[in-house]
C-alpha cells in the first residue's frame, strides 16, 4: 500500500463518520491511552520491585521491565488505531517498510543490540558494579538493550554502546570481595631501612580495615638511582580500598617525618667551574 492509499484511507475514515462519533472515539482513545500507559508503567515498576523482594538478579529484572513496558505500549497504540477505524494493514505495511529502511540505516545499532544480549547472558558485570571499560570508569546504573549507563565518581552519566562494550576489555572492580592495595614507598640510601620497614609494618597492622589474612607484605623492592623502594601490599575488602590507600599514604608520610626517614626527590646540583 502506497502513501497515497494510506492518506485516502484516513480521509475516508474522517469523512465517512459523523463529526461527533469521530470526536467521541478520539476522546475515548486518548482516555484509554493515558490510563493504559499509567497501568503499564505501574506494572513495570512492580516487576522491578518484585525482583528486589525475591532477591532476583537486578539486571535481568530491570531489562525485563523495560521490554514489557515498551511492548505493551506498542500493542495498546496499535489496538487504539484499529478502534478508531483506521486500516491497520496499511499501517503495518508502512511500519515494515520503515523498519527495513531504518535497519539498513542503523546497522551499527544491531551490533549494540547483539552486544546487549551477550552482556545479559554472560554477565561480565551487573547493576551496581564498579567497572572500567572503553576508557571510562564508574558504577553501572542500568543495562539497556543498546547501551549501558554508568555513573562516574564525580556524578557524570556516561552511556557506553553495548557493541563496543561486549567486544572490548572490561575491568570489574566489584566482582571479588577482596582487593589488594599496592603502594611503593621510597627512602634515601642513608636512611635506616629496617626502621622504615618497621614504621610501614606498624601502620598496616594498626589499621583496622587492613586484613590480617592474607598478611601484609613489606619488602625491599628495588635499588633506584637515588632511592630504595619499599613495596607494600595489603589486602582489604573491596569497599575499603580507597580509604586504606589514602590512610596508609598519610600515616607513613607523617611517621617518616617524625622519625627522620628521608623521602628523596629529584634534585639538580650545578657546579660552576672557573678558568
């Protein structure tokens, strides 16, 4: 069916019925549309909440709610068009034709759709996980059909296409309960290494968030050009990573200063030679 035939169908529908009958159908259709959409939105919210009560997977429940909401709204719209007396066969043909055109035009979106399906099935991450991917890092807020929404620590919202996300490298910082904090402290060659090691060990043992098992690791790591590197490795719960990282840096610096442990920095000595 051509556009002219569809337009003629609409004109015959308008002119073939009485004005009041047409207006009545339109008003009824609008009321049904508003009520139906409100019920559908409530149903989608109920699906999400029911998943939370039953401890179901949050990612799947959110995606299911979104698909149900979208599908039911399209179904209601098509039914109301038929109720108004418009020939839906022509509309269906038009939608199919537009679908082919749009499908050819947005070929990249198909890869994002496939990527979304792969992410939901393989689950490299879930909602509320902190991930790093495609040069961005943040907490996963929502996994949609074609993209994934993440929120960065400074509260920016980033949408990453699922096609690139599913085929690229993903670092999931939340999947494991434990993480290791790796710190390198440097001291001068003239400083007392054993004393520095004891200060770092004491700082790690006294910190309440540092786990005793696995035990902290503090050893000489390298002989640099102007300093000795003391490698420090401690295990913490994932949620405590940054707290322990900053606390140890501040504590060790304060104790080094109090005990005369030198922290070397780059210096340039200039010698003036007179003829």
